[in-house]
């Protein structure tokens, strides 16, 4: 069979200040070590961006790139990545997105873009079959994300910002179709560069090293995903909002600004209720066999007829529902839609609103926001996006607000990024993940241990610190590698064997397996230290490695794939350290570490300090949370000097 070596990635390097555009070939060493996505982007940010550059400075760099599997037909491989200086934390940021833009950028001949400078006028970048142009976009400025995309060429992949990005809301997002690159303020970075939109179109298909074997493997992989109970049943039937009732049952559903972990009315905004009452059909990203997207009807508004739109994910349902003491599903749908139009992250927006509600409850500040009252929230979101009056403070996020108004103990963030919708006092490994995540309070970059503690069928002891450091490290590294490859992280949810779903969470076998995982720390640590022994590939554990091997020709196996993720995670840590973030920032608010969720139950807090010490040892970091020289040498990462590079 004919084998075609995949060419090295080519990026476009664009300086918006000068208007210069040039090709930037990726060195072979970088490709083999960092592959693509957020991992390669972290290396490039360290090289291309001077230390201490403010996130919204013209000299800041934003990298928009793909992974090798993007556009190849692999399951859920339409993902692309945005990496930049974190607007909320000052460290590293990455935001992953579906939509068509990444696929079309790659078909147009570019695996990524390196963008710096600031355009003199509102601008957009157009990429068509190998040609990059910078065009004026005065006619697009001020439009929402939907109207902006309607004015761009049809059939193009698009990436745009809304009013929130133009007005530098610190948690502004970017939209590709109805998909959002939501977290960390990427929309504000684009807005600070006067870059309203990017659009791409191409017809070039990415080459594959072993095309016949690759397509056979992909066909088997898709079948495996469709036959797995999580990706073939639970997610297609109820979407991510199917986690609402599961989190609520385990006491891990944030309620009343994380004061509680249980809401008696949570089912009103659950995936099950949505499926029974408002779901019109499923949708999904390009090449996705899971089809977890909810499609719902938007009621008539502002003279427009009712029409079908994207429904809310779990995070949005949780934060515009129980976390603000609300329970109307149609309101959740409307607020989700408004945030998307404005180009604003629903997690940070809703969590900042919950913080403002508690400030009022305590008599510390009055934004006109109260728990349980949602009638004015759509108006508030518009004011936040346009930074009107006092709502300009709300546009800065809960960390900044707590520094101005007080309330740091109940400002629910880590490293400035508002936490996802899992209450870590009933999912302590998730708490460790929030604290150590390089981008802040993120469940995905944090390792998503909630899946093994509070919302999954196979559960460890959710309140025990035993084994959580090792499991968190493994999950963080695995998800980092999946992202670098260019796939949706949901494709990794098949690692929990199907048998446990069939047996159910209360079966004796499932319970014994969960208990065994609680004490599996030493075994996991041994595997992490001996990844060279994992010289195999399997559908049952990260099949992405075999897909990469067949697509690129690189000698990629399960062990080297996990090591790729470890290399990426450590590289991002080095960026944070260079920018002044360290062990002191691996923290959680006092509400989670000092206030028991259940009064009289001192074990219902996150034992963060105890877990952190072990986490640093497992990672091969010093007690100050710095990757040790031996760790960097093992991962073949060159030490990063304070001067960068």
C-alpha cells in the first residue's frame, strides 16, 4: 500500500500593525514533540511573545491552529484551538472550538495562524486556497456574531467576535457558526487587535501517511463510539445537560453561588426535561458521530419569527439555573442565545452574575441582581457586553470584582477563571484539577475527575484524597494529548468500559471497581513513570494514538501519546511561571476549602493542601510547583529563561 509522508505544518504569520503576511513553517522537531493544537501553540507562544506582555497589548500574540487529525474524517475532528495570554489570569489561555473554521483553514493550506499587532481600522482576515488577505471590516463592527457571519461569504468557515469582544469584556468569546471558543477572553484579545472576523475556504484535503489503513481504522473507531453507552446513548439522548440530575444526586451541582451542592428543582433544567419538552432534534459538529448538540426553538422576538437554534450545554443550564436559584428552561435557552450573540462566555458571565447576587444579598454592592430573579438578566447581559455604567465592573469577572467590592472567599474562580459547574466539596479530585489547571478553574484542563467521582457510572470515593493526585495527573495528560491531536475531548469518554454502564452504578462489581480505583494511586503513578512500556494502541484506551500514527507516520503509541500530553501540560506550566503564576495560585476560594458543604461534617471540604503536595511529587515538580530539571530533561523540554525563548 502506498504511504505518503505528511508534510510539516505551515502557519501564516500576520502582523496587523504593519500589514505584513508571511509563511511560517513549523520545524520538524516541534512537530514531532508537540504535534499541534494547544501543545504546539504553547511552545510557539513562549517563542513569539515577550515575557510580561499584557494580554490586550498590540504586541500580544494569538495563535489559532489545528491538530493533525483535523479535517481527516476522524471522529469529532473538526476542532481548532485558540491560544493567547489569558485575559483573566495573566497566564496561558487556550480555547477549543468546533464549527467549520478550522477545517476550512486547513483545506486552504494553513495549519495555523500566528497573529500579532493591532489594525488601524476594524479588519478581518480572509484565507482562500493559500492566499491570506487583511481586509477592512468597518461594516461589521458593532454587529452581533450572527449578523456578522451572515455578511461573510457563504460556504466559508468563519470565526467572529460580537460586541463583548469589541468592548474588551474580559471573558468575551469568539463564534464559529453556532460553536463558541468560550473561555479565557479570546474574544477580547481579537477585539483589542481590531480584528472582527476571520473567514477561510479551501479545497485541499490533508494528506495521510497510510490512507487505506487510516480509513479502515476510522470506520472501526466510529463504530466503537456509536456502540459505547456514553457516546452512543447518553450523550446523543440527553446531551451534556444530562449531567444535571447526576451532579445533583451526588451533591455536586453548584447552587446559590456554590453555597450548596443540591437543588430540589434541578430537574426543571435537566437534559431529560429538555429532551421531553423542547428538543426538536440532535445536531453536531463536522465528522462527529456522537451528535450531542441540542436543537431547540427560539420563540419569536423583536419582530423575528420563531426558529431553531442551538440549545444549552450542562454548564449553561447549571449556572443560569440552580447556581442563581432559577429553574426555567426557556429562560436558560434565551440567555444562552443572548450570550452567544454578544460573544460572551456563559460560564464566566453567569458565575459573575451569581457573585453579584451574593454581594447584594450581603449588602456589599448592588447591581440590581437577586437570586431567583431572572426578568432583567437579558438586559443586564447587553449592558455587560457594552460596558455600560456599573456593569463594566461585571464585565471584568468575579476575581476583579472581589478585589474592588470584597467577597474573595465566595468569588468562585481559580487563577481568575470562573470554575465549571461541579461542586468540588463533593468531587475533591475535581477541586485539585481546578486549582492546578493551567488556564484556571476549568474542568477539562483540570482533568475532569468529576467523571470518576460525581457524574460517572464508575465512581471513586468522591470525598477521599486517596489516589486523586495520580488520577488527576493521568487525566490531565490524556486530555491534553487528545486536544493536541485535534479531536473533541468527548471521544475520550469511551475509556470507561461499557460493562459498567450495563451493570449500573449500584451493581456490586461496579462498586468494587470504584473502590479499587480509589486506592489505585501507586499503580497509576507506576504507569506514568513507565510510559515507554505502553507500546501498544487500543480502542479501549485513547485510540487517538493509533489514528495519529496512521495519519502522520510518527511512531505514536499509547505511552508516547500520554507523554505528549505530559509534555504539553508542563510547557503550559512553564509559561505561567514565566508570567508570574506559581504555587500560590494553585488555589481555591475559602468557601470550598474551609467551609463544610454540610455543617457539622468537616470532611465536606476540599483537602487541597494535602492533595497538592502529592500532586507536585507525582508531576516531578519542586515543592514550589516548578517542573524540576530532571522532569524537563525526560520530556525533552528546553528550560525557559525569564527572557523567553
